[in-house]
C-alpha cells in the first residue's frame, strides 16, 4: 500500500523512487502484487526484459495479472513465445498447487 501511495501521490507527496523502493522491499518478502507493480514500472520505462523477469516471477506465484501482462508483451513482440509458455505453465502449476477441497467448496458457495 505504501508503494502505491507514493507512486500515485495518494495522501503523500508523489515520490516514484521511494515507491519503487517499497515495492522492491515487499517483493523480496514474497508480496506478489508488489512484484507485479515492479514489472509494470519497468514496462512503463521501456525496460521490457526487466518487466518480463518481474512478471515471470509473479505469474509463477499464481498472479493472473502478471500472466496477462506477459501475454500482452508477447503479442507486442517484447516477450518470446518460450517466455510466455514458461509463464503459462508456471501459473498453471501455482494455481493447481493452491487448490483444495475447502477452497473449491468456498467457491461453490460464493
């Protein structure tokens, strides 16, 4: 949240470097949305290889937004077919690993 607040200037003075620092700290601790945000920041800066690396990590953690970002980069020619395939397989494995009868029941009940 702190990274997003500094990135957007929501309630604090906008400070992109500080925002990225908070995203990096959270990503290193396994926060998947922060890893995705780092990918988005790198993409906006034109650093497509770094964006792909960040999104690959979070896609393999089951984060669908990152998988979709890699798919879009593949369509744009910024990611390779093998990278997209790797992300897709990693995402599928992560989602499969998170399945449980209790989660399926909770989904069914809404």
